[in-house]
C-alpha cells in the first residue's frame, strides 16, 4: 500500500521524498488500516459472551455514541452520533457491546444508510429482542469540503425493526426520548419531610 500512496503523491504533483512527505506513505497505510479495521472484526469476539438472561422487557437505550467512518464514494470521513434502543425478550446485551458494534461497522468503507441497518440487524440477530431502533446523525465531509460545500448539513438515518416498526407508540416513545437528550435531568428533592 505504501508504494501506491507514493505513486498517488507523485500523481498529485508532489515530491514524496521531501521532508514533510517522506513518512506519509507509512502513516497513511497505518491510518487506513485502522480506519477500516472493521473488516477483520469477528462479531462473536466483540460480543464475547456478554448476553445475559434478564427478565426485563422495557426499552434499553444507549445514545450519543460517537462514531467515525469513511464514505465509500470519496474516502472522506463522515462522523456523528448513533442512538440505539432495543426491547429485550429475555436476553440483554452488555451495554459496552453496543458502542463496540457501532465501531465494527463504522470502521469500514460505508454509506450511512447501510451502517445504520447493519447495527440494527446485528443486534436483532444476536439477541432476538422484541424490536431494535437505530438513529444516526452525521456530518459528511464529502458534502462539506467538496461538491455542494454545505458545512452545516446533518444527515439523519434510521432503522426500525420489530415492535419499533410495527407499533407507532413504541417508536414515538424512543424518538421523544431522543428529542430530550440534550437537556439535563430534572433535579429531585431528596430531603425528608
């Protein structure tokens, strides 16, 4: 890969032997391998047995998961927040595993729509919940730095599976909880009477 990056630098009109670029092929090689490490990830190893039998049937939400990915069309970054909810049916997933799953799929050449669906389908397939909902909000540098050059645009995608698709009240509850996510919880007066 480093030879290809040197060739790319030459094709761009640069001198890959100048001081600032001598180590660039190695650095880009390492960077691209890290940014696409999701291809080598084993979902079973990521979950690592963190499935637990729990009699809990209310919504579980992990929100504001930071993610970074590369647009498969231009190899430019897109990044933002992912919000995941599911309603268990006898099994829950260790909470840290949800951001790890987001990272697995984000660390591939992607389109946001596919990324959103991959996270939702993987959770559905692994723990068989009553439903899964995933919402992703992202800024795409392929839109901000080139093309239409709209720096403040945000793309939102969603995947609603199971009860989140079939029951408007459940879907609405999830979306309402996301709407209020940036506000601080109300203070509770804990003084005894």
